[in-house]
C-alpha cells in the first residue's frame, strides 16, 4: 500500500507546503511578488527556533515560508542536505483526530517523531521522511484559537509577529 492510500485512511486534508531558507526575505520575490501570494499570518516559534509566514493564493492553496531565528540550529541538518539553499521542508495535512491518526500510523508500523499534544491550538506529529519517500509529512489537528490582531508583513519581518522575538529577519 502506498502512502497516499495510508493517508486517506486518516481522514487527512492537505493544507500547505512549507519552504525553508536561511532568509525568508530571499523567498518573498518569488512567492509573494512573482506568484502573487497574499500574506495571511505568521510568527515566531521560539521553542524550536524558527519564524514562519503563510501566503495564500487565488485558488485557496497556501505556502508557509520558514527561516531559523538567530542562533537556532533547528534547520542545520536540513540546510546541510540542501547545501545551504533550503527548499521544500514539509507537507502539512490536517486531521480531525490526532490521537486516532497516531494510533493508526503506529498500528501500521510507521516511524513517527515530534509528537506534540501539549498545545491545544496546534497538536502535531511527523511521519519520518524515510517512511514517505524522502518527504517530511506533518499531521496536525488545529484547535480553538482566540482572535488575535494580525501583524503586518513588515512587523513580522521586524520580529514583532505572534510571539515575536523583536529580532528582525536577516
């Protein structure tokens, strides 16, 4: 059975593709300007050491752009594999029940890592790239979120997005 059949059993819905680079600013001329993405959200993940922003396109599809925060080693092995350039980091699928997804994947013998059930607004687990033909797959169950003001793209890049560190993007 191939991975697409396995994911169908999870009631998974594709949400976005994540692209990582040493600098988000280097990705913006392509994904924002050339391809017409519209900024919809972003912020810092200080626990893991990266900044993200999401762009939405006319058909509803999304791209998440990612960069390491200053001093972070989060992307070190990824950048080593991509010779420092970055590229597609992961595919994100939403599931309605993360516990059922984890149980099903474990029953089928898949190696999982990064299980995080502590954050009610975003519970996640990753399917190892060796299990998915070299692709890192993130399965996430989004939870309830309180309305928050959306920082501008300029504020996000200045380090003042959701959970911002105050350190500007390089």
